[in-house]
C-alpha cells in the first residue's frame, strides 16, 4: 500500500505543536481535546516535553525533529519515519526492535512493529 505524503494539517492542536507550544498542547490534551495526528508532517519540529501517551502518530514524518526525552511507549508510531531526528532519551514502544528504530533513523524507513506470536 502506497503511503501518502506527510501533511501539514489545518487543526489548532497540531498547529500548536508546529509552533513549539508543546506545553499548551499537553494542557489541552489533558483537558480532553483531541486531534488527528496521523500522517502529520513534523519535519524539524521541536517536540521536547510532548505527552505522547495515547497519541496516534502513525505514518507521521519526523525528519530532523527534536524528539529527545519523549515517552512514545504508549503511542502508535506504525509507519512513522524518524530520519535524522534527535532521539536521545526517547522511549519507544516495546514492540519496536532497536534495529527497526536504527533503520528509520539512518535511512528514513518507516517504523514497523514486530509480529507478536
């Protein structure tokens, strides 16, 4: 299945993240607001401090983004690409193997979760 190009969405919460207003995004998320972040374009965006718990970031594009220290363990990253991103201290879902993360980081491949048996 062909992947669509990363999208700059016309959504207020998404725009907060693109503008570096991560704390405001987190507060509004905690208050129950939601937005569609699937297939979103986060190229070069600084997302330090993002509360990624429960977010569906599938097929999103994080090229050269600052993802340092983010806990993605309860987020959906299926099909996302982290090429060239800063990931020091980031915590990824247990289903993602280190080799898979490394391939995406170095070559831009999309993250694929290992099959559970």
